[in-house]
C-alpha cells in the first residue's frame, strides 16, 4: 500500500470487526523503529502503527519539522513545516482507516518529544478524529494549532501527558503549562512528572498503559 507516510504495523493479536488504532509518532532525529520497539508490549486489541517523519536528516534519522538555531543559539521550530506535518498525519489517519479494519472512533496517538507536540496539534485541531493522546516529553505549541481550534468540541478527547523533571531538551516549565491550557479548554487530561531526563522510563510506560 502506498500511503503518504512510511510506517511499520503490528496487527492486533485479538481481531475484532474493527480494531482500535494506536499511532506512534517518534521524536526529532529518530525513526519509526524507535517507538515500534515496544509495540508488542502494547495492548493486544490495537493496531499499533509507527509512522516515519517525512524529512530525512540522513543516517536513519528523520524529523517532522526543522529545528533551527539563531546566532545567539536560541532554538526555534519551523512552524510552517510543523503545520504541514500536522495535516499530513491527519490525512494519513484517514488513509489507515480506509485501508485497515480500524475503528474510526477509537484512534489514539502516542507521541514522544516532537511527536508529542504534533499529537497535541492534531488532537486539538481535529478532536473528531482522535480519542486519546499519550504525549511524552512534549508541550503544546499554540502556533501550530489550527486557527479556530477553540471552537472545536473536545468532549470525547482524553490526554495523558508526562515529563521528566530534569529534561534537558524541553524544559519541564514548558510542559507544566499543559494542564492549565487543557483545563481552560475543558479537555479531560492527566499530567505527571517523573525523576528522569528526556526519555521514557518503565514507570511512565506502565502508567500510560494503565491509563489507556
């Protein structure tokens, strides 16, 4: 099948008429293999699909959008590229639903870092497409949400967010804004912090699996 993103798929171990989908979105400089490495530990009834980002950084590294540095070493994101990846993933979800027996009302996103930032962007821009978001080591970048996102109906959306308190890539102070932001939109959410850096610990893994 020629879909708009390259991806890896783990078929559900329990086949239903329509199975839920867990779509994995990796971080900057990684690839589809990264999160897919724990696919077999994810719930049996899900299609687990790991998408690979479109921008090739060479040597097996990919990005959803560029991160640039200015003369003062300030990092900034290419928001236009981020928006184009947001829309690309939203279309990719539609393609998956057309090509696999996936329950369109049971689509969950699991994103790490840049993948988490995009998971928020997709879910808040298109809450009718997404049931759950597991956002690990990311934050909400309001500049990459669709303009009129505040008019959306978030009543069926749930979000689990986690962050390491010693994250050296995305400061925990950015992530701490997530819960108040989501509360203001009346989005059902859980926010947890862990004594780690920029990564996924066994404790986080256990917690989001329970939550799911």
